[in-house]
């Protein structure tokens, strides 16, 4: 039994919506960074879902998703470091 593409897209849309709400509604910079991280995770999930269902022989989507995860980790680390320096 395989999970349909729409299930992945619904989960990614929910993640993206929570991320947008977190970025817009929160006043704390840490929470805003967490919202951006949710946005990046939703984008990565969409990439992997479309890769799986459209062209599973090409691995460029997986490489791009690893880059997105790396950028998210670096963004969080640099953001927290800047906030600690300002505090």
C-alpha cells in the first residue's frame, strides 16, 4: 500500500501554514526562526514527494533537500548566535 501524493501535499501545506502563522504572529526572534525552519521543512517535503511520484530515477531533488536542511540548520545556528551576542 502506497501513500498517495495528496497526503504528502496536505501535510506539507499544514506545515507551511503553521510556519507562516508562526513567522507573522510571534514577537520572539527565536519563534520566528522556528517558523522559517517549518517553512523550509514544508518545501523539502514537497520536493521529496514530487521526486518520488514524478521522476524517482533522478536524485537532484534529494540533493537539493539536503541543501535545504543544511541551510536551515546554519540559519538557526547563526540566528541564535547573533541573538546571544546582542543579549
